[in-house]
C-alpha cells in the first residue's frame, strides 16, 4: 500500500480551511468570554443572552429568524 500524493494534495486545502475556521471560532469564543467580564451592563446582558441561547438553538432556526423575522420588525429610529 502506497500513499497517493495526488489525493493528499487534493484534500489538503480542505484541511487547511477547516483548521482556519476552527482558529477563527476559537478566537471569537475567547473574545466573547473575555468581554463577558466588561463593566457595561447592556454589553454583559447581550453577551449572556448570546452565550446562553445560541449554542442550544439549531443553526437552521437562527438562520430562519435572521432572514425572515428580523426584516419584519419595523424600524422605529426614523
């Protein structure tokens, strides 16, 4: 059995992409965890909401909410 270098070179970009995505996710997660100790109360409330709610909700539900429910909310700033 020999190593097929053509296959390795074909799969290598996907492995690097997965590693880069993992590094980005780790960085964002650490940043959110550090920001949770910030002294601004609204920021702490938002981060607590984000960190408690979204990991337990399926991604499809979040996408549906962002794409269909948020645009339906009227903009009252004007």
